[in-house]
C-alpha cells in the first residue's frame, strides 16, 4: 500500500535544500556573530510552533548559547493585540542576540508584536514561516503586517495554508501537518552550518552533549557557565 507521507516529505526536503540554502547561510552567519559577541540565540514559537523553538534550544546536538522564549499563557492570547507588546518588554533580549520567531501563518498579533519588540531592542530577527500561505492571509494585527514582512532574514518552511498537505482520496480531507518536519530540517541545517563556520575559524562549536552520556552534564555546565544568568532569566 502506497503511503504518500514518504513522497511528500522527500519532496519537501528537496525543495527546502534547493530554495532555502541562501537564507540558511545568512541566518547561520548571523548566529555565528551572536555567539562570537557573547549573545544568545533565542527562539519563540506560536502555538504548536513552540516545538520548533525546542528543536533549536537546549537539546543534545544543539547549540549551547540558546534559550526558548516561554510566554506564560502558552499562546492562549496569541490573537489578542497588545499581549505581545507587554510580554516582550519582560524578555531579556539584547542587541547582540539573534531571535528566531516561528509561526506558520505569521498573522497573529502575539508573534508580530514580539517581532517588533525584537527589532526595537536591536537584535537580529530571523523568521520561520510559510511565506506563500501567509501572503494569502490578512494580518490580524493593526499594523497590517505579517511576520514574513518583518524579519531581517526569512526562512520559508514551504507548507501549505492550514499546514496539512495530504488529501484523503474519498473525503478530500487534508491531513498530516508538515510544518514541524520542515521547520526541524531548517533548524538542523542551521545548527550544522553554524558549527561548521565556527570550526572554520579554529573554534570549538559550543554543542550540547546528551546528559545520558557519561560526563555529558559536566561538559554542558562548563560551557553554560558564562551565560548561566541569562539562560535562567525570562
């Protein structure tokens, strides 16, 4: 029995590689600058996209100077204008940082206002969104802007409007959201390229080791030490 999930994923992987390499390269260079300048790479995901932030931050095989931005309500007020503007004031974002904001539609006020706040604080803003789908969706923010219009660097996860990309033959219902697969692919490509660029400069890439491997925790804590205050702060 043919399962179209596999061919859909293979096609998306190919399209990400062929269309997003230039933007991934730009984003990797921005992240390297942040690391060299002693800053943090921070990430926020709206709704289910928070899984994308976790894919980048504080995980085995990932970059150590990273922090997921955790909005206290878990995105319950994502569509309420003003919430993001209040929240971003409390987040420790500095000019030497790079902040990744992830949202498929990119239309809701919370991620849009977070993006404006990031730019106001002078940090580099990287956006991961579904660009073509977002272009068809009017903003729910009074600025009239969607997320893809605000990023210093924009990475397209290439998913369709509504995320689900495989149509069932009888009911014509679309199933299988693909955004986490493509977002994760982009993030892992970024992680590799950042580490490679640092090694090209003769530097050891600050990569988390699994805490389930002997010595992993001690290794991680030693590299976290210079940033531990920021890593533990909102």
